[in-house]
């Protein structure tokens, strides 16, 4: 490998370069944030919309008498898990800019088609959901690839968390907006038209303002480009880097990351797809109130992510704790905490609406810590292959995303029976506890040996340790 491709700017290495208050990398992060916001708004709107679509007492038509709602909800993930790994490879080899444009365009069009396809029956909606899933399979690998090229390590927790907070924000806005549309004279189809149109708007903006890397962006300041590339220990991404599949297979940190990602998805998607159905069954609220209340836990989650990310960067940049330790602590808050809340939910969730909301806020709000835990760990392990790693873990984790709702379909035969819901909540708590325990025991925050930048990063870290020893640890680690 050409040594010129991996160089360290001495200014960036000793910590004196601080970058820019708002630069091109922040604009890219904002675009990625809105990508995930729109993507999750599209993904989540059916969670509330299906309540209105199947309400045969509603004055708005058409409505449908479907008894396979959880299966419809899970069908998104049938397509989602198919494209993850190939999406990571495409992002690494060709860049994610154009694939993201194509994927969002198709996803948006099939969102707009849902009201028409619903006339064919529940299977018509499932077809749209499967295609939505296949296209959204490109989003997280693409974003992980972009973060690996655009974000300096010292800013990774904050910017990475901000970007990934888009999926929470999309959930927050989707539920009440969908509820409002469903309760308006426009009816439930208008929600799908609205969010599908937002996706097409994003495509137009990204096409003109997005870029695969700092070196490809035409408007970036040279100083900022040099700062980013130097902090990442490379000047240019090699074009011929092979994907080390065998090393992936042997990597214990990657296996633990995969398993905790699967555990997270089981709990998260069980709640996000079933909360509106559960609240409606237990407390019989109107669709607008249901959508608003269902969004409250995710609003708390969205706000909490920024506190956790600031804490993570503070602990890492000050050298108080190693990156891997910070990831494990925050991941433990994000999975053990919700597991405890779900245990209480299984016994007291139907006692009152106030108790239900408090427990849901705790379960979902604490889960925000995982965004600064496992969610950015792919870039920690391998900046070069982060998109592929995200594709691997997110692809397998997608199976948990539809297993959770399918378990609801099998177990909850009477939506008003809290005893049946107890099985769902306790199962999710057990899966989250097991997944995080494996991550704590075997996870890592270090660049792995199979990443091309390993030698340079290792040398840089060794130099920092030597300087800290010589000067009394006056430099930031």
C-alpha cells in the first residue's frame, strides 16, 4: 500500500487543530440527519396509520378488516435484511451518494403508492413495505460509510449521535403527524402522500449538496478538508482495498457488536410497532391522541441522545476512559435500563395510562444511550469498512425487527389481554439483557488490525502515550 495515502498532520495529531464551528462536514451531517428522519417517518407512519386503516367504525373510507396487522408491520424487514451487506459493499466501492438518491426515490414512490395498493388487500401493502425495506437497506450502511470519511474521531460521538438521532426524530414527528392526518378530512392516505413527498424533496437537496468524501466536495474549504483527512490518518481512500471477510468472521468484537445490535432491534421494534396498538387496546384513545402519546417516549429519547453523546466525547477526548469502555457503559444504560422498565411494564402497564406512559418513557428514553454505544462502534472498529460492518450487523439485526412483531402476532390473540402482552415485554427484556452482556464481555472501541489505517492509528496512539508520560499527561488523549 502506498505510504502517501496514510499521513498524519502534526497539528491535528497534537490536538491543536480544533476544526471549524460550522463547516462542510456539519452540513453533510445535517443532510444525513434528515435522510434518517424522513426514512423513519416513512417507516413508522404505518404504525399509527394501520389503526385508522383497520377501524371499521370510522366515517372515513376506505377501511379494511385485516387480522394480520403485526405481519403487515413486520413485512418491511423482509426486504430490509436482504440488501444490507451488498449496500455496504456498494458504498465502499462506489460511494454512497448516488445509491442513496436512487434508494430514497424508489422508497418515496412506493410510500405514495400504499393507499392504492391497499385496495388489493393486505398483501398489496406488504409488497410496498418489502420494497421500502429493500431500499432503506442502503441507508444505514451508506451513512456509516459517510461518517467514516467525514467525521474526525474527536467529534465522532457528537456528530454520529446527531446523525443517528434522525431516526428517533423521524419517529417523534411521524406518529403525531400521521395521527393528525388520519383524524382530518384528508384521511389516512394523506399521511403516506406527505411523507413520500418529503423523501423526494430530500433527494433533490442531497443530489446537489451531498458528497462521498471531503476530497470530492467542490465547496469545502481546503483547511477543513486537510483537518478531516489528517485526523482520520489518511489523505485519500485507497480504491483497491479488499474486504477482509475471513477477518470479520474471526473478530470477537464484531460478533459482540452484531449480537447487541440484534438485541437492540428486538426491543426497539417491538415497542415502536406495537405501542399504538397496545395503547389503543388498553385505553381506547382516539387516533390523534394515540399518535401524540405514542410519540412522547421517542421525543424524550431524541432529546436524551445529545446529552449522552456530549458525555461520551467528554470522557473520550479528556482521556478519562477508553473508547471501548465508554461504548460499553452507555450501551449498558441503553439496554439494561429499558429491560428493567419492561419488566415493570409487564406487571403494571395496564394499571393506568399515567403508569404506562412513565414506563414507556423510561424504556425508550434510556435506550437513547445506545446511539453513543454500539451505534457508532462500527466506525471505531474500522473507518474503512464501517459501511460494510453496518450492513452486516444491521442486516442480521433486521431479522429481530420482524421476529418481535411476529411474536406479537402469535402470542397476542386478544389485544385487550394484558397477560398476553406480559410475555412480549418479558421476552424483550431478556433479549436486551443477554445482548448487552455479550457486548460488555467481548466488545472493543479500538481500530482492528484488519483495517488499513491500523498501523498508523496505533503509531499515533503510541506517540500520544509517550508524550503524556513525558509531560505529565498535559495533552488530551
